[in-house]
């Protein structure tokens, strides 16, 4: 999980495209990130909608939105929505999203039990993109 935390801060610097969509909605990227960090994003539905619009073609925005659903920062905790947005981010090439999907399958909270075959698949995709934590999980699953 440490790698995800470190990459999260890196993502903050890479969200320029997302800022264009938010700007069109009358919001600045900095405002949305502050809402996220201060746990007040859920109180601003216009910001959540702008984030969703941006997330359709921006992996960083999709990952942020997925994590917001997973942690309850955009409303109630919603693992199904988190999963859908992680899939979107992964489809856009986001390695951390691949790792998180692997964790969702490994932990099984969303699927009524763990699915190690699917967890291994997603950890492998993340490992292929250089995510050390995914490599570690593959080693654990192989033992």
C-alpha cells in the first residue's frame, strides 16, 4: 500500500487535463483536491460530477474517483462504483488501478469471497508495469 500512497502524491502533479474539465465546471483542480483531502468532496456534488466527467478519459481522475468511492470521500462507501472506476483507470493504463483491482479480488469484499485467479491476473498486470507491491503479492500467492 505504501507505493500507492507515494504515487497518489505524484498523481496530484499530473492532473492537468482533469483541471480543464473542472475549470469548465467553474472549479479549480486545487479546490477539488483540497475537498478530497479535507474529506468534504461529498458535500459538493458539482465537483463530484465534474470529476466523473474528467474521469471518462483521464486515468488519474478515474483512479482518484475510484479511491474516493472506496474510502467514502464522494459519498457512502461504494465498492461497486470503486471497482468500475478502477477498471476504467486500468483500461486507460493505470498500474495502481490494476493493483487495487487485484486487492479487491484478493480481499473479496465486493465479490462474496476472494477470487485468487482474478487477483493473480490483476497483480500480474500491475507487476508488468513495475508495481513492486504487485510482485510481492504474486510471490505470496505462489507460496
